[in-house]
C-alpha cells in the first residue's frame, strides 16, 4: 500500500484524492493547506488522513511514498524543494511555476537525484490523443490551430498576473502541450494580448482576457492558438491539425477525422485520463518503469518556457526565440 500525501486543498486536490482513495494499492495519508483549517476541512473527507500547514512537518511525520502537488502557480518552489530533499517522487499539476529560474533549479535537483516525476497534462492520456498520435506517424502536418475559449475561473488568484500567469500560462498550456506532443518542438513565439472586459467587471483583474499566439515549429509547421476568458460561459477548447491527408480535430471528449470534406470518422474517449495518469505514476514508483509516464518535470518545463515566452512577446511586441 503506497502512502500518498497531497499538497493543496482545492478542486484538483480533492479530485486526485478521490481517485487515489478508490484504489486498493494507495492510501491518502495527509493534506497540506495554506492554513490548517483548510487542510482539516478536506482531510476529514478521507479516513485516516492528517492535516498540516507545514510541508516539512507533513513529510517528516507521515513519510509518504509520493506526493501530489496541486497548488496555485504562484505557490511552487518551497514545496518541491522539501520533497526533493527527501527523495520523494511527486506528481505536480500544471503549470509547474511562473519563474523559469525557480523551475530550472527544481529540475536540476530532480535530475541529480534521478527522481520519478509526473506532470498533470492529462489530455495526453486520452484515447483520442493517442489515436491522433498513431495516425500522425503516416501524415504530414502543415498547420495546427488551437483554442481555449470560455469564462474566467472564480478563484481570486487567477485574475492576478503574478498569481496565475494569465490564461495562456494557466489554461491554454494544455493546447501548447498538445502541439508539442503531436506536431513538434517550438522554435519561436509571437503573441498579442489585450484586456477587453474582465477588468471592468472584476476589481483588481490584471490578466489579459483575449490573446492570439503564433508558434513556429522546428519541423517547419506553424501553429496558431487563441484564447479568451471574457465569455459568460465555457465555449470550447481543442486542436485542429491540417495534414496532407485531411483534418484531425481533437475536442474535449471526441476526435474527428475529416477525410474528404463530408467523409468523417468520429472516436470518443472511453477511459478516464486522470486514472491512466495515476496508474502510470504509481506503476513507476512500484516498479521503476517510467515508460508509461507521458509528461515528466523536464518535459513540462519546456511547455512553461513557451507560455512564458508568449507573455514576454505580448509585452515587447517582438517574437521570442525558444532556446
């Protein structure tokens, strides 16, 4: 039985805890909160789980086999450092931070200890994305067009630039990750952002609420990604891949292959990607086999670099090279 501690008390922390609690090979033993009452509130939902407001105290008291990190983007750094110092594998939700200097230091420590890590880019684990990856082995992508279009999350830190990093960093990172996973690595980024509405509706809203980003890829393809959080409802998110054999369209719960305009084949997700993500991580801890983990910390650091480069470009008005 693997003992799992969870850093975080929000919706994703509870989701991961519920998945773990349903397993026969894992037990949720602790929660870390920004305050003890927050940790106690969620811990009482899981039998035997303890509550802490100190990462060191939690790790030293419970001695977990692994830690799930589900905290706001601004809260990364100290938590990872304490976990790595104790040689504990961890799964962390995206984005993995807001400062590349901090992320690079964490990655260097992870690499020096050869630590097992996983990052919550769960969309990679979906049936539809895996089907698309198989098909792309025999197709040439010319262009990718992606989007994340909807409303603004209600948590206060999300609307602060130094809290979430903005929509492209915090949400649309999933689309950037899919472009990397399915099409190839990014060489150059150009972005234009604007504030159109949310700053008039929410006091202290600092992040842009519309954006358009162009990516140049190493293999010669290009990608265009748009996002907005100014809508009063969730609209859609997804990625279209334009290839020499037609269009592959990845949506939230399905995958469309457009062969000749009117001829389409549709696939739907049958498996829970969060369960597959956890299966891969726990399997690696138990066996040492990391092959089923589709995104580790080093890989996620590349995606973060791209999304932060887009923010830099939006401020300077100039393209940014990815080194």
